[in-house]
C-alpha cells in the first residue's frame, strides 16, 4: 500500500504560514522592539529557552536546521576564548554569565534560522524596515526641536559641551541607526527607481545620526553606505556607479547639515580636529577621555596577553589605573567603563586567543558576504552587513560583549545564514 506523506506538526505549519505571508511581520516586530531598550534582550532569552525545550521534545532533531552548523562556528569564535579566559578572570561570575549568553545566542539562533524571510517577502519587508528608520529619525529630530521625543523622552544633557539627541532609544540611538542603515540602502536598491521619494530618507537618517553627537556613529554610517554601495555595484549587471556614490554624498550631506545649524556639534568637531596637535589633557577632553581608556586597556593586555582578564573583566581591572590617571575625571569613576575600541576590548578581555577567534569570525562573515552577494541574496547580504557593522573592529561606542550589541548581531547572523542555506538547498 502507498504510504501517506507525514503530516506536518502544528509548529511546522506555523512556520509554513509565516513563509506564505507577503511581509515577514515577525521580523518587522523584532526590529521595532530593538528600539525599545531592553525588549530584545528578553526576546533572546525566551527564544533560547524555547529552543532548549524543543531540543528535548524532539530528541535533538531541532538542531538539524540548514545553517545551524555555520552559526555555531561563529558563536564558538567568541565562546571558546571566553571559556579559556575563565581561569584568570577578574570577575569570574560576570565572565561566566557572559559566556552563558553566547550559548543563549546560539540556541536562539536555531529559531531565527527558521524565521528567515523568503525572497518573495523581502522587498515588502525591507520597505517596512525603512519606515521604522524614518520614524526613529523623525523622533530624534523632533526631540532636538522640542526638547522631548515623540514618546516624551527628554534630551540627554549630561555632556559638558552640550546635549545629545537620543530619541526614544536612549544613549545607543546613534549607533543603532547607523547599524540598521543597510535596511535603508537595500530598500533604495529594490525600490529607489520606482519610489524616488525614498531617497529623502538618506539625509533624514544622517541628520538624526549627526544630532546624536556620536562621532563614531557618523563614521559607521559612512562605512555602511560605502560597504553597501560597493556590494551593490559588484552585484549589478550594469556599470551604474553613480547610484552608490549618490548614497554616500547624501549621507555626508545629512551629517554635515546639523553641524552648520547646531553650535555645540561644530564645537565638538573643532575639538576633534585640533586634538592631534593639542596637549594630552586637551586631547583626552576632545576624545571623551578615550585615550586614557585605551592606555589602561593596552597595559592590561600586555600583562594578560594569552587569555586576557575574562569576559567583561576590563571594566573592573581598569579602575585602579583610571583612578590614578591625571586626566580621567574623578566624577566619571563611579561608572563602569569598557575599552571603547572593539578589537582592543577583545584583546583585553580574552587575549590573543580572543583576537584570533575574532579574526576567524570576520573572515567567515566576509566570505559569506561575497558568496551571498554573488548569488543575489538580498536578505542574506543585508543582515550580514548589519552584523558586521555591529561587530566593527573600531567600535568606539557599544561594548562588543554587551547585550545591545549581541541582540542585534546574532539574530542578524542567524537570519542571514537561514536565508542563504535555505536557498542553497
């Protein structure tokens, strides 16, 4: 007798219905939650717990998902050096909890791999992503104009040289907009000719990033525009190089406009331009005391160069050196500090072993970027760009090991790999 095909489980049916939708609404919701401070942190833990339950219920078959092996290879680039740093960790329990978080990223990724948007869903989905970016940009510009964001969040005035726009996101506003900007550039690639009004979103986003008073975020936005532009040209069958050039020009123009209109932004830029020829004290002030953080971090690395001081251990280990500094303000010692330079933070916390793992991570991400771009997989290449920007080697804003960074990096990688390997199958 012929055997009937095995019926899908209710969960498999739900995944199939998700793939049949015109828009990946769950993905839009995830990005929207990223703008609500710690909401995505809870989502990561829930997804990890759900995957753990599914592993038990399915006797391990839940892990048999296309792209799962590749995702865990990326996770292990950070997890193995993190575990090897535990014997010499300055703060053992914080290092252990951070390592456990990487395990959670891998487990949560098993769910995100299954939620990758299909090719048919991607054009409409990324259009909604751009709508979110525009909304957040308007939110920040409104906050500069009226003193409060659309949700009533006041301007951050804790800077000696002026205020900074945070929108409703908090202090990570500028870096978040820059990290998520590939959604906008992908929208222009897909819809720019059909909907020319979308081009206005580029200077709008750049203005919001500039108002955040984060010089690193401005740099990251330009890197994003150039990276997406280069991939755009490489993946096109024609030689229209003017389009990505126009994206970069609009981004730079949007970044410069607030500097001409808001006095304290121009003052910060002038301080930065004169910092190289200034005294050590003036250079520290111009660079928000980053040089003292870098100097202390480098000393820690040279003293613990093999496996570092443990994940998130640099904040506590740097304190005696910062307290003894002639330039670091005493009032700032009450806060916990990380090195504020991505590659240096990895070197300090996990030593040479961590740096080697990070370099392997970058090589694998770059390889998949090349492969997916050549294959014309828009969703995969966009998420890979976002993950790379989140883990940028010169990151001077968010900690490489922080939850805000991880909650955007690892779901983005899982979504990218899920889209890539599903099409490859």
